[in-house]
C-alpha cells in the first residue's frame, strides 16, 4: 500500500476543491459503489477501516472535514479507498444540513506496483445525501 497513507489524505485535504473538480452528485461516485460492492460480495480476505474528524476552533471554523478509509487485502494485492468529506459550514445552519464536497482516492497495490486515482463529488445536504451512504457502508462492514 502507499508508503504513507496519511500523506495521500493530507494532500487530498489541501487540494482546492471546487465545483469544477466535483461535478458529480456524491451518490454517483464510482469508488463508493466499489466499496459497497466489495463488502456485499465479500471480495477480499481481510478488511480494515478507520474514521476521523477535523475542524478548527468553532468561532473561526468554515468547514469540517471527515475522513474515512478502508483497505481490502487478498493475497499480495491490496486496494485502499480514502474519502475526505468536506462540509462547508453556513452560519445559522445545522452542519448536517450543509453542503460540500467529497474527494475519494483509490490506491491499488500489487507486486510492488501502485496506482493512485482520485474522484470528486458534491452534495447539498450531508444528512440527506452522504450520511445514508456512510451508514450503509458502515453497516456492511460491521456484518463481517
């Protein structure tokens, strides 16, 4: 797997996300569908995931970031998916009702070769568009 997975997520966090990069609705992101399909089909020998949140002080915060990653292993092959969910906070609105962007990274590793690819999407309500996907993938993972 990537020498430093945190470096990939750090780089993703510092990319200037915009509507030009993230035109697809989040429900159409291929990487999220791949994760869902792998979990449904149990197309792996081992899977591990993690989650974290990041934000600055409340009074100056304009965005909240949530990171999810999951790595699937089968033999010597590994496929990892990392997702940065950036919620653009709007004053007076519940963060769950705010919109934002999703940047997903896929790292494939086999026989010392690595391939890294990115995909972006957008959402207008975290609670309505993103949370159901996150919950579904989490539920599938917990059933392993």
